[in-house]
């Protein structure tokens, strides 16, 4: 398999380069520079290899590397959300656990690399416009949890696809704000998001 291979490239220190090393450096550069300023040449320089060596793994160049970086990180997010949902009971707690898992995973990554606000906005816009496969997989996971909640009577019957899309959009916005503000807590944000979803924002007194 290509993913398991290592390539010896011609460089001053004769490094052995792996696909994961390329993605690690590419991720760091993306979070530092953003998509528009991302450069395959700079990735190669950071790895200490010639630019052409990267095309062994990524013949499509910049687009191939960027897509692979997003794919890898999205898989991590979805895995965290799926595992969180599997260990929670009830629709509300599953949604809370999934929101926390996504927020914590992305916030930890952003804080590790000190992502700037300008880069955060650019990446969020790119995800909305170009990461359809991830959005579909995440929405399907939300729909499953919501459908189960409706079947159990915890959630009132409604358009599950529309509701899942609304939650997904809200979660994306909350995630972007959380990344931009280091003072925010993944736990507090996930609690707030789910509380608003289940109780609304009205100030009605219970009888």
C-alpha cells in the first residue's frame, strides 16, 4: 500500500519521508498561513526535500495535499463524535457528547498551532463550500441520533433532516468562535448548545 511505503529522497540529510510526515507539516503550514498562502514548495523546504518528492504521494500537488490533510483531520473528528455518541445514553446526552468531542478535538488542534482569526475564518468558509463528504457523514450521524430520540419520545416528531442540518450549522459556527477565543470552554459550549436546543431561549415561567 502506498500509505505504508517510505520514499528515500535526494536531500542534504537523505531523510526517509512518509506520507504522514508530509501531512503533519502541511497541516501546520495550513494553520499558520491559511489556504491561499499554502505552498507545496514551503512544505518541501520544511521537510528538507526537493518539491518533486512530494508528488510521489500527491500527484495533484497542492490540491491533493490539502484534501488529504482535511480528510485525515475530518476522520479524527468523526471518529471522536461516533465514539462519544456510543458511550452516551439518550438523545440529549448523545448530542452533548458529540458536540463536546468535536469542539475539544478542533480546539485542541487550533491551540496547539496558535491559529489566527483570519486563518480560522478562511478555513471555515472553505469547509462550508468544499467539504461536502464530511458534512454528509456528520449530518447522517446527527440524523441517526435524532431519529432514535424521536422514536423513543425524547424529541418531538419533526423533519429530522432539517433539524440535523440546523444543528450542524450551529455547531460549525460555535466551533469557529471557540477556536478564535481561547477563553471559551468546549464543555461549556457543548452544554449551552444542547440546552438551547432542548429548552429554547424563552423566559417563560413554569406553572
